[in-house]
């Protein structure tokens, strides 16, 4: 499907794609919200608080059930940045990593401002959503990485030692660029991850995750999608820890009934590759989305990140209708996520018709301005 090249999409293709976009973003957010209540608690602590089976339902975090963390906030700004990059493509000033950096800088403003400044028209509509102006324990690497105008690159990354899962957890939207070739999706995800996570494991895990989502969004199986990511990883220097973690996840599927101890062993110390491997494993062995997400959050590593990564995979694989309705009903920001998902699907399927000089929609360009 050559979405970015202006291909004609049939109605069935459009509906399937929209369902996968919605599923990916909502799934990642639900996984994030489920894990937020137990993030970085040990398994025994989780069991003491929630019973012998651990956490099985949404629980209060940040003052409410269904609250999302900074991981979902940044994922939404990833989507916003990708739409803005497509809109700016018509101007000839097309450099997606720069557009993503500008989007992440808009997120950084939500972490220091009291609320949206409606006078800043170039911010677009997402940055005017008041509910996003809350701090949800963002990692210091994120605040530093997006704290000024200097953009980290692969040659000069921000956070050269950062190998946590935060960059991977904001990278699902790159995989939804179904009109792009997988290697370009990987490159964009890696370059954008280097804006905060300069360690090879930190940005290569983001690339691997984006390529896995990409294959799922194109209709591949999860096992096939992971193997596709492994194939692309093998050509990149420093890939070995990420590749080994993903192979470990694939091998673990054949080792009998899944349980929290196996997930905890995969998630390890919470590095990007370990959390990604745990999320992949949970998605592979999941009986359904609810089961997969419960597995993904009951361990001592970063539960919100593991839940977000697993939720993005399951949502891309199965689409919106497979997500637990009761959890979606309580999900913070759900209307915004749905609106943004549908805007992304529209931009990727209708593309230039929304913003070329001959047919530009003033409303669309107000939502996604061509300015910074």
C-alpha cells in the first residue's frame, strides 16, 4: 500500500487501516494505564497489593483509574509530528526527524507550562488539549533531551548512555507508516530515538519495535513481524544485545505455559531490549488482549513501558475491536486518542488531497500548521 505516494485506497483497506491505527494507539495507552498502577513495584509487592494473581484490572494511578503516563503523552506527539511532517512535505521543507523533534518540544512545553497558550497558533490542536498538561513521572532523559532546541542525532545523540525503554515506547506510530519501506521506518524511529536515547540498545530497540508494528499493520503475523525486525537489525552496528533479547523471547514461547516469572526473567533490569523482549513474548503467548496485558505488567521491571509496548503490538495485530471495552471506557484521554488516530489514518490514506494548494482544507492546516 503506497499511502505516502498517493495510492488509491479501497473502502475496506481504509477501514482496516483505521482500525489498526486506533488499535495500536488505544492498545498502547491501555497497556500504559494498566501498568502505571504497579510501575517498578516488585512482583511480591504487586501480589500483596492486588492478590495472588497480581494486577488483573485497572487500578488507581495518578489520582484515578485509567490514567496514562508520559509514555502515552509522547506517543500522541509522535503521531502529531508525523502528520505535520506529511503536511510540510508539500513545502519542500521535509525532514521528518526535525518535525518529530518539534513535536516533542511541544510535549516538553506541557511539562513546564500551566496550560495551553491559545495565542500560539502554530502549536496545532493537540498542544491545546488541557488534559495533557500534567507531569506523569517523565524520565530525566526526556526532559533533558527535549529541553532545548538542539536535536540529538545518531552522530551526536542526546543521552549517549541512555538505554531505557522510553524511546521505544513512543515509537509505535512510526510503524503505522505503511506506505514506507521497512528500512526507512526503522531509520526514522532510530534517528528520533537518538534525540533522547543515545545508547545503541536504546535507539535500536525503538527501530525494532517500529518495524514490528509496521509488519503487523501490513497484515503479517507477530512471529513473522519479529523475524522481519531481526533481519533488519542484523545489518546495524551494536545490534547484538537487542537481537539476542528478541531471539530469547521467541525461544521462551516454546518453553511451556506462560507466567509472571518468565516475563520477569525476560524483562530483567528494565533496559530497552529487555522490556521489548518481554512485551513481544506477552503478545505472542496472549490468549487475548486482556490476558497479554495482564502478563505484561506483573513483574518488577518498568510495567507501564512493557504494557504500552505489548498493547501497541496487540492493537496493531488485532485492531480496535479486540481491546477490552471496560478498560477503554475508563481510559484517560480516549476521545483525543481516537481523534488523533482518525486524523492520522486520513492523512495517510488521503494525503495531498487535504493540503495541496489546489484543494487545501483551511481547517486541516489550522489543526496541523505548516509552521514550527
